């Protein structure tokens, strides 16, 4: 999540919708508890979220996160870095259309 926020900031995005399958993390962020934690990553997340942009964070159950699961198949497990797909593969676009119609 932190890498995604950094990338969005670098790309100049000002409106974000973050989905995360870690319910505890989402709860901590929404409740504002990230700033009080001794965990560096949570403090960094908080510092990114208070920037002058609009960020919506919500929990999505892993079972409903089919797009992310499909994207994992396109990334080599040997590559331990964040990748941005500006033009996702057709199978991903189809999944996004299906998910957007469900919600």
C-alpha cells in the first residue's frame, strides 16, 4: 500500500481509491491509529495519507479480489518490486468490467 501511495504521488494523482484485503490495517488507518504506532510503515502510511489529496481506503475481502489475484499471475515471483500497468492485459480489463458491474 505504501509503495502504491508513493507511486501515485510521483505520478501526480490527486484522487485515489485504495482497496486492501487486510481488515486490521484498513481499520487502523481509518481510525487514525497509524500515527500513534511505533511501526515505521504505519507512520509512513499516515504521512502519505495526510497529504493534500483525496484518498478513500476500504477493505475488500480476499475472496472478492479476483483482479489482484489475476495480476499476481502476470508478475514474476523473482521480481520483488512494484509494477505499474498503465495498459492492463485484456483478461484483467474483462475482470475489471465484471467487478464494476457487480458493484
